[in-house]
C-alpha cells in the first residue's frame, strides 16, 4: 500500500491501517510529509490533555484510570507517552495495563516514544503523532511525559489542558519550587493521597493556585490505584475545556501550539540536513577545506 492508500484506509476507520499508518509516520517513511499535510486538514477537534509530573508520581496509573472512565462514557481516547530519559522504546513508561487496554478495545490507541532514534527530537515526533490521533477521530488525546527537563515541558506545554501530578514523596521538592513544572499546571493532582504528607502538598498547591490570575487551577487528591478522585479529575478537565471556550483562551492556545509545532518541525528538518548529505557537494567542500562549516551550514539551512 502506498502512503496515500494507507491514509485513506485509516481515515475510513480500518484498524490495521491506522496502526500501520502510525508506524510509518514514526519511521518517517518516504511521503510522510504529504500524509501529515492531509492529517493536519482533518485534525483540530480533539482536546489535548498533557499529563506531567515528577517520576513515579502515578501518571500512568492515573492515565489508566482516566481511560477506564472515558471508555465507559463511550469516548475514543488516545495516549501518547513521551519518555525523554530512556534510550529504549519503553513499555515501562506507559505500563502494561494501558497497553492491554488498547489491545482489547478498538476505540483506544496508544503510542510511546523514547529518545531512541529521534533525529529531530521528541517534540517533533510527538506533535505529528498527536495530529494523527486527532485526525483519526480520537478525542481526547492524552500526552504523558515525565516533567524533569525543558524539552518535556515544551511537549506538554502545547496541550489545551495541562495536569501536573505530584505525590507525597516529592513534597519537599514541590515546596522548594524545584519542580518547575508546577507553573504550567491548569489542574493539580495530588496522587497517592493514601500516603502521609498528601494534605501538606495539597495546601502548598492550593496556595500556588490562589496566586494565579484568571483560571484558578483546581487541586484534586487521588488514589489512582483505586480509582479514587478520578471522576473529579475528569470533571476538572471538562471545566477547564469550558473555560477555554468561554474566554477564547482555547484559540490562543491553539495558535501557540501551531507555532510551537512549526518550531519542532524546523528542528527536525534541520537535524535531517545535518546528518543526511543527499547532495554531498557542500559537505565535500568543507571536508576539503575549500569552504568553512559555518557558511556551509547557513547555505544548507537556507536552501542556497
Ligand atoms: N500508594 C499508592 N501507590 C500508587 C498510587 N498511584 C500509583 N501508585 C504506584 O506508584 C508506582 C508508580 O506508578 P506509575 O503510574 O508508573 O507512575 P508514573 O508517574 O507513570 O511513573 P514514570 O512514568 O516512571 O515517571 C506504581 O507502583 C504504582 O502502583 C496511589 O494512588 N497510591
Ligand atoms: Mg508513566
């Protein structure tokens, strides 16, 4: 099947074509940009929910519990898990449970991405995946990533709604403001509320939330392993979505997201040029010493 045949079959809902389409996009097979151009025209309906937070705070467990509820409500969610730390394609990040749920339910699709083989960085790969899920009719699209560094925050920051998950063992870090991710939260989840110290974090986050102008992020306590508080999280997502529509902030975020995705795509294209000398002339000139690397780089990037 050519990429465009695959695309047509996927858009018509064929499940195997959908899976193959996603894989071919991940592999950046020939013709992938044309496929993205079409997908982009079909996308734009899904609510993008970023889930970030400190390592081990229970993000995947929470995502699984949210999916249970969404599927119960007959929705067709999708999950993109982005693992910036692992050089391996991780099953660990997302957890077996979510994988098994996806295997058993055609309404749910999941994909995880790791640092491995990501020439243009994780950001570009994840934005194309999110666009594909959106175009294929999945809504909402959940994006999970560990919030430790800058690039992950960038991935999550383009969501419509950002959920920051913390747990009691990270109380001190949150309090000390070390977890910089706290600033980008539209909803705070204090998970592992069954553990000591949860109410302390809840108090700190409530204070942070009260200082915000405009939307005041709700602070929700959960025990994701038992599904406790999950309904409140979904409720908070719904309220924030409504807020985005009513204030027009949703349009602002959408525009900001498209600009960020363009930046990601530029980074990928540049990375491709930096490693793939399909026209090797400039590379040869630099190698021989007849051209300096800086002028050559500018010519490559500017297409001159
Ligand atoms: N006690 C308790 N344990 C929990 C809760 N939620 C998750 N856990 C446990 O915490 C551990 C980590 O959960 P994950 O869902 O994998 O956490 P994560 O944030 O996705 O982890 P990374 O993706 O590795 O950063 C697992 O052993 C879970 O069973 C909770 O509410 N209470
Ligand atoms: Mg996880």
